[in-house]
């Protein structure tokens, strides 16, 4: 009797276990999910949001480390301000510009109204099987702030704080979400078949184009380019801080890409983690080989940017390329980022942290790579190229216009003496390293 009872309990326990395992799969197959599955999905999306938030600390430490000590407070101030501006403007207008729903006009522009106005149904899987309305907003809001952070690094060490914050507000509130609506908001590029899984173009290139505009309008830092075509290297003051920034960014990218699955789908999230990791690792190797070959020394800053290059490169297709393709995409990105940094310097585009090379150049590469390596036959290289060109044609002039208006009205560059002293003292009246004697250059 006891053995029979044990076997019966065992059979029922096995059946219950199978039900628990298979229920989510069956629910996905029917495009409906249980409350438990919905909770798991939503929880993963919030964890991914936390990871994307950590990326802002990564950007802050990376930019600080790769620039001079006299500008550290200024860079940290900009980074905390950008997160705040990004979230507030995204709540006020950005979210409804990027996801206008039925309010899209001709698939190019739409606006669903000011503010956040969810219904009770928006807190359930009727809104989306992966997340609630609130989770949708906060996850996407973190992405919005990232685009402006890219600009911060590109224009570091000579831009006025006030005008930069005005630029960030306008760009994140209007330009970024309108551009995003073309793909993620079901706009014309989405209808065409353009693919950008997590934002090689929609986030990184959009920020990169704005950074390029800012650099051109501002001009190079004092003493960067000398007579006779000589280039004066301006070394960052804290390489350990820069390295910490890259490790934080790499960690945060698991939320950036992994969260872009938009659910806790175990197979797809796992694949994205693998392709993301391998592309970053291959980017390091590519940058190591390129810098060692071209500069005759293994350059740590190049290798750090190589990791980021691989991450940006895989972001557009992390869910749709094979593992081998991910490694190749990352390797090529690592090679490209070194060549890009050297090329920008050659043409006197002064980018203190290599933001253009990482986010713009490798963002373009990653987006085009989808058309080359995607396992989905619907993804076309020509369509990907059209998308890349469309974002460049829209974002670069838009950023130029904003910067030029600011230059003509408030001015956007600090004067020579302020730049020599450093933005920490001239703009903030403080230094990052109190009590330490710092030689300004």
C-alpha cells in the first residue's frame, strides 16, 4: 500500500511538473500568457531596465577616464543631467512621439498626446505579453537618455554646459523619438522591412550623428592639432576609471540587448546573451590586432573601445545572426573602430573619447551587417542601407540646426582661458580631486 501510494504521488508530481514547464510554452503558442508567465516576463524587463540604467554610470566613468582631470566634474554633471532630462522629456512628449499608435501621419510622424496616460488594461498582458505600459515606458526611456550621452563624450572638454543641456533636451525630446518612430513605432522603415533589433542605428547612430554635428560646429580642443599637420595626443587622466566604465557598459548591454527580446523567452534571451558576449570579445581582439599593427604598441584605450565597438556592432542583429557571424561582426567592428579613430584624427575631427568611431561608425556597420549575416531571408542589405542613409539625412542636419541656433544666440564654446583652466573650475567652481595638486594643460 505504501509503495503504491508513493508511486501515485510520484506520477501526480511528475504530471504537475510537466504542466508547470509546458504551460508557458503553450501560452506563447496561443499568443496568451498566464499571470505567472506575464509576471516573469515583466520582471525580466525591469531587470533589463536596471542594467541599461547602469550603462549611464559606465558612460560617466569611461568619459571621465578618457579626458583630462580638470574636466571631470563637468562630465559627471552632464551625465547625471542627461539621464534626468531624457526621462522627463520622454515622459512629457518623447514616448508618444515614438509610439504614436493610430496617430501616425503617413508613417513619418505621429503624436499620441502629452504625458503618460495608461488605462487599467495597459497593466495586463492585453497591453503586451512581455510587459506593462509602465515597464514599456521606463525601458524605452533609458534608451532615449543613452543617445544624448553619446553626444556628451564627443563634445567633451570645450562645450558650454547650459547650451549643451538645451541641445540635449531638444534632441532627446523631439529628434530621437521621431526617428525612432520610423522603425520601432511601426513607421515607414518598419513597413519597408528595415531591421534594428536593439538600436545600432536608432540609438547609437542617432547619437553619433548628433555628436559629429557638435564636433564640427565646436571645432577641436586647444592644442590638439599643431602646425604642419601634426596631431598632439591628449591622454585621458585615469585609465582604470575608463576600464571600469567599459566593464559596466558591457554588463549593462545584457539588459540593452537582452531586454530588447521584450519578454523572458528563454531561448531567445540566451542566444542574445551569447551573440552579445562573443561580439564584444571579438571586438577586443580586432582592436588589439589593429592598434598593435598600426600604432606598434598595444593601446588600452583602443582595446576598450574595441569591446564597445563589438557591442554596438551586434546590437542591430543580436537575435537574428548565428554565433559565428556574431564573432565576425565583432571582429570587424574592432578593426573598424581603430581605423575610424585614426581617420577622424587625420581629418581634424576631435573626438576626445572615440564616441563617433564606436557609436556612429560601428553603428552603421552593425546595421548593414544584418543585411549580410541575418538568418532571416526577409532582411535585405539594400533596405538596411536605406535605413542608415535615412537616419543620417535626418539626424545630422537636425543636430546642426540646433547647434547653430545655440551658437548664434547663447554661444556653445567656452573661451580659451576657461578651456585652459578646465571646465570644472570655470563652469562649476570646483575640482574633482580636492586637495590634490593638478597640473592643467
